[in-house]
C-alpha cells in the first residue's frame, strides 16, 4: 500500500470535503449543494477550494452561474462514487450486525439460549 499517497486523502478532513465536492459536482451548484448539506455557500466554496489545494489540481470551473467539472474533477467524481458505494455497502453489512445485537438474537447463540440466561420468559 502506498502510504505516502494515501496520507493526502486522510488529512485535513478530506472525507467531509469529498462529500461537499460530490454534492457540488452532482448538482452543478455551490448554492444547491450548501442547501442540501445544510452549509452556507461560502463554506461549500472553502471546502472545495481546500480539497483542490490538497490534491494540487483544479476540480471545478465556474461558467456563468453553472459549475463545470475539470478533467481532474471528472476523475475524482467517478472515484468518489465508487468510494461512497463502498462506505454504503460497509454500513449495510454493519446494519445487519446492529440489528442482531439490538434484537433478541445474538450471533453464535442459539435462539432459545435466552431461556437459560434469564432474559426470556421460557
């Protein structure tokens, strides 16, 4: 694993910056992204600028009132889509464990075991 390359992505709060960038790219608007994320438009602009500075490439261009992705922005947007799908899949798998833990069932414990430990009515 290339740790030096990864460090760039795990410093300076990059995950929130990626979330902001994804919203701006998808909505083509800093204002609409801010509304969706409950952030002020200047905050959205600052987060995208910080992300761009960290990566060393411009990600967005403004053309009038429209926001357009640069080549680097398109590459990052596609990568972010994949990354977010991994996070969603991980959360889905963890949700199953949360359901098991919060319910009567416990992994590796037979369903009627609660009779023996005093938690069931028997």
